[in-house]
C-alpha cells in the first residue's frame, strides 16, 4: 500500500492545476485564507473522487439507485482510501430526531430498560413483578411460623355496581365468604351493594395458619393444600392473588402477587418489556395523544395581534381570513355585531381592552348566537343569527380540516408548540414512563447532560469506589449494554458535547455540533484504513474543550486512518502531522499551494500567511482605543430560554459586543433565540416566537 495520497492536476473551482501529496495515516490540516480553495481540494476533489470510485465498484443494479457521480476536474489521484465526509450539515430537521437517536445512545438505553427495568403500575405506582404459582407458594411458606393468613382472589376491583350476579356465582361455586370493601362477609347473607359506589370484592379461597415445624407428611399435605388454594385463587382472580395476613387483627396486611405484569390493584395489565416499548418513534411506545412528538401545535393569540397599539377597526387582528378589507365584509359585520352586543369599542387600542373583551374575539361565544347586520348591493339591510367560534378556534379547525399544504403553512405561522398534556412532553406512553432503573425513568435519563450520564453509568456499576446501584444479577445482564453506553457517551464527552442532553432536538443543533456528533459516531465505529474528511470541527467550540476534540482526531488517526481536516484553529494546526497552506489570496487570487510540510516547516516559509502568524512574524494588533458608543442600552430582563436562569443583561448601542462562554452556556439562547427574535418581531413584524423573557427595554 502506498504511503501517500498523490493528487496531480487538480483544477476544481479555483484550484490552479495543483499537485500535492498527502501522507497516509496522519492528521493532515488544510488551511489558508477563506476562499483560497481548501474545500475545493478536500471535499470537491479528494472526497468526491473517493465517493465516485466507491459507487463505480458497485454492481450495475445498485448504481441505478445512486445515480451518476461526476468526476472531479483532476488528472490523477493515487493511493485513495474509502472516504467518509463529516461536514457541518444539520443532522436532521425531523422533529422526531434527537441527540439520543442520532448517536444511537438512546437505542442502547431502550435495550437497557427492556432488560433490567423495574415496571410499576402507571396508575397507583406499585412495583410489578410477575411470579409463578410455585414462587407464591414458596413466599407463603417462608412466612414466620404461626402467621394466620387468608388467600383471597380479586374478582371485582374498583368498579361501580351492585354485583349481584358475581356474588351469586361465587356462592354457587362453593365459596362461603368474600371480603367486600375490606370487610369479611358471609355470602349467604343478603348483601345489597350501592350500584353507584365503587366496590372491591375478593373471594376467600382458604384460611390457613403457617406451620413450619410439622412432620414431613403433614408438611407435605399442608404444602399441597396451599398450592391447590393458590392455583384456584389465581384462576379465579385472573392471574392475581392477595395473601391477607390477619395475625394482628387490628392491622391486617395485604401482600399482592400477579402471574403476569399486571397491577394487583386492578389497574390493568402491563405490556411486554421490549425495546419498542421505550421508542417514541413506534406506535408501541409513543404517547397516543401526540404520537411521540411531545408537543402539539396550538394557535397563540399573541401571534394574531402583532401590534397591540392598533384598534380592531384598524386591523389589530392580523390573521389569515380575519383581515378587515372593507367595512361591509363578513368579518367586519361580525365584529360590529360583537361590539354592539358586548359594548366593545372597535376604535380602542387592543391593549386597552379588558381580558374578557379580548377573549370574546379570540375564543368565541360557544353555542350562543348573535345578530349580524348585512347590507346587500341594493342597500337593503338583512339581519341573521350566527354563532361566533372565535378567531383562535376558527384557525385551529381550518388547520385540521384543510387539505392544502399552503394553507397549513400559513396557519402554522400563528401557532406555537405546546407540551403534550397527556405525556407532559415526555413523548412516551404511560407504561414506558413507569419503568425505572435506580428510581429513574428513561425520560429522566434522557434529560441528563452527557457529563451526568457518565456519572450515572458509573453509579450503576459501582465504579470509582462507589456503591453499585445494580445487584449482581442485573449487572451481569446489563454488562455489555453498559460497556457500549459508556463508550458512546465517552466519545460525545471527548468531542466537547458534554453539555448536550439526549432529548435535545437534532434540528436545534448548530452545524459544528452536528459535525462533532457524527465524529463521535465514527470514533465509536472503530473503522481502520479510512480517509476521513472534516470541515472545521472546532467551529463554535470553546478553547477549554478544544484539547479533547484534538485528542479525538488523534485517536481516529491512531486507529489507522488518514484524517484530513479543513481548519483555521491554531491549536489544531500546531498538533497536525502535516500542514497544507493554500493561497496566497482568495477566489481567483487563491488556489495554489503556498506551503506544505510539518508545522515547523510551514513556519519557515516566508509569504505563507499561516506560517507568518504561527511563527509570530505577524499578529493581530489590539486597538489602542475603544469605541464609546452612543450611550444607549438595549436591555433584556428575565431571559429564561433553555438553560438561561432569569438573566438580566444590557447591550451598549453603537459598538460591537462579543458574547462568549463555554460551549452550551446559553450564548445562542440569549442572542439568537431571545434578542434577535424579539427585535425581528418588533421591527420587521416577524412571527418567530422569541425565547422566554420578561421584557426588552430600549428598542
């Protein structure tokens, strides 16, 4: 195998027929001015040719689905390995995609919960455990000698009715007693239950005194009787049984057992514990109300009135189908009728109307009708009665009923995401959210940042001298799963994504974050002999985390791969095995190899901008004076979007302000999600909802 990748006559885009050799199995950085041809060489030439050759190696049948790939404008490339591109494209805009699903960490969590999770009843919270009849027999035999117990079969649990037929059937079957609403009753009594009250009925199958010191023959007979009684109770109670310990008559104790994963209190059965149960992307596990999205779209009244200083007459309500175009339109006539019926001034600013008055326009009158006056073309006046459903409900109804995508998109402009009321935004069905490991549900774990996930796994296994939260049996079952989880989470931690949570939407990630997630996945695959091409992986990463990213790139190289990185970061360039500096300028003035070699060799090249700055010959001069600005401030108060904690901050006007902090500290949440979206809303009338905050002053 050659020890280098040799490129001859590369002319893609602004590359000027360059020849360059890239050493294999090394960390190689391509650098240079913006527009000098770095991506043209790395992605559009080297990676593109690698992909083209891979596709050509496939069968004709497979190639027909992939399409033809154009050959890059290059004379020759030798020594090329299978190529993998890790660029800054967004991971996915699918609202179902999360950091956990993209990295497959969530898949291993699902497997972990399916194997060792502890199910609970979603209604009453009792721990569920499936036990065979023999296991129940053994549990009763293990009770203290002399304990007095009753074996009860639940036949009615938390149901209204007089249940006369049930009681008659029990008596016909030979049962003498039943516990009804906690009281032992003789079935031959005249039992009259209130049909409108919830009742519980348990048949008394047997009454026993535990004898542990009997002779073998007597002990065998006792166990046989106990087994028959428990099997009878399980059959009658549909797999459920109650061992009622009445040794202390003042404080009787119920011990509940079930043959299946079913609530012994009668709250239904539990589905099979399988990985699909914990997936919000399958009907098996998704919340039935939101289909696993975790939210629903609802019309936001504040989005319908972009300018509250306007009156209704002047068009304060700016919503599709509710604009007042002419004074005799249907909308105007209805608004006029509402004004007359409820004494609401249409020329008064919207913000000055009472909440009750605003609510009438937004949420309507229900079934109540109003008289609407209509003037026809001949000038005649007609009065008719109609219901007014409200602007909000009208838009939501039209959104559900329309088949037009264009109409749905327009109405979505007035809508906001509201957490699902059924699952509280957790995406999963109640049964999945009732399974725990060390008292935490899978949703709890998906809300952990990656750094806390590492600690959680260590606590389960008892690493670093901690007491293990899992017993030996569960540790053996989960051994391989925990190993894989620990490795994949460790890779995310190593590339500086320790602040992300598994539940974070993939569509909300920046390009740099998305690229580092793919990088972590590639490290986890542990491939060798591959050419990896990366586009500025350090972008958006704080210097504190840069070292871990570089170590990840070095680790990828040490597996036996060639790592080709387009980068401007000084630390990455200094750690590179080989540097290629393109330039000398940008666009038509670039496209040439100015310098190549080790970082030390490139520093010696006079005329290389990269070498000049790395060597210290050139440096960025700090200004001797700072601009003072105009003295005005733009102030945000109470910013609480994402991880912001009621932040109050002022931005001086007329100067350049830099907002910095470690990755994940809330910079984008403050500047983009809150400040920018608020200013766009105020100045440009944007319908993009700003991040949660109390107020913005100085606009």
